[in-house]
C-alpha cells in the first residue's frame, strides 16, 4: 500500500437528521426535511473529505461485523478511500452517533462507542505509514495502538519523509501526557480552540499555541467556530477569518478543516494557504447535512477560498 494520506483513528457512522427542534411525543411521528447516513469520526470523516478533495487516501480503523460497518466500508470505498486497513470486529459493533440537528445548526448527540476507537498496531500499518506522504493521526486514546507504539510509528514515518498532522478524538484527563510523546513527531497539531485552552491552561490562543509547540509540535492550528482559526508557528501567529455563511450542520467542520489543510499541503502550498483552504472546505461542509455537507469537491472549496482573498 502506498499513498498520499494515511488517516489513523476513530471511525463512526453518523446518522444526522434536520431540523429537529423538539422530540415528538411518545409513539408519534414528526417529519423532517433530511436524514443523512455517512462515515465520520476524526479519522474516518477526515479520510472521506480528503478523498472528496482528490487526495489519495487510506484509512486505518475498525468497524463492526454488522450492517452499519458494511455501510461505512462501502461508502468509503465508493469515495475512493483504501479500506484494507479498516478492520472488522466480531466482538464490538460499529460506533454510531445519532445527531438531531436543530434549525440553528446545534447538534446534541447520542453516541454508542463500539469498535471505532480501535486501531491494530500491525506490520501492515507500519508499512503503510512508512510509504505515506501524509499521516493524519487521530488515535490518541484509541485501543490497540498504545501511545509509546504510536510515537514510534510516527517517528519512523517522519524519518521516512512523511508530514504528520494530528487531531484529538476527545479531550480526556491525562491526554497531555500522551501528547508529550506524540507532538515531537507532529508537524501540524489541529485541535479546536476549547481543546487547545484546556490542554495548555492558556486562554489566549497564541499563548496556547506557543505552549503546545514547546511540547514539540511544528505548528498549531486551532479551529474557533465563527471566529475562524488561529495559526501558530515558530514565526508568530495569525488569525484566519471564517467565511460568512449560515450554517446548517457544523458536526464535521473540524474533521473537514483537517482534510482541507492536508489537501492544500498535498498540492505543495504553504501552511497558511492550506489553512485557508481548510476554512473554505469546512464552510462548504457546514452548509449541508452530514460529513460532506454541501461540499462537491476541490474546485468548489477553492472557488470559495479564492473569492475571499
């Protein structure tokens, strides 16, 4: 297996419906405008969007041996994602999230954990990592691939020439200790602003970025909702404005931002320009329902990015 991007970590099936402003009373039915089923997660969602942007992509994760797992695998394959490292668990079902999205784009959710956090630290994964141009590591806290083994995998991949990006599955106690082992091998760390503040203990995002770069990250990009994103590098920091849109569903905006950044870097762009593409990609995703939202492809996002420059 060789490729451009190897995405490692959480994969789920998202079931999204809108608009859901209230649950119907017991044993009654409410009509909604749209229901979408799509692969999602910090690794699976990023892989799906990256493939939609034309990036050659493989995914390392796990689904259940169930109808939901077959749907996730089929949709990823239909998008062009290499699923040979997408394992199948006989013991745990596919991770599923139900998202009733209201008319303001807010999305309380119900999540069944399942198999999605499991990553097998196999020889096949190591060989794929050594052959990748980009690795998106979204497996901190995953089962199967422990942090020291993951750090060794990323060290070897970087030595072989890969660019490593990283996102969190979710913040949890003790994650900073994992990051101390992982971040020295990460070129671009991309949590959201709330996570960056929690991890660093700093409210100012430029200060948060410097603190996390001190742990080894080459650069940090913090997505910050309607306030855009903050990019912190060794040369300083800059705030990148958000696109003025009316969001429909912001569920996958962080994952799609990561995919956009990787797609820009894959085209040889400087990091700031790649981040601007990430912003455009997430804006198009937020204008529709589900992991891909209203995104139709690279040209779609590039046109939105170009119009804002």
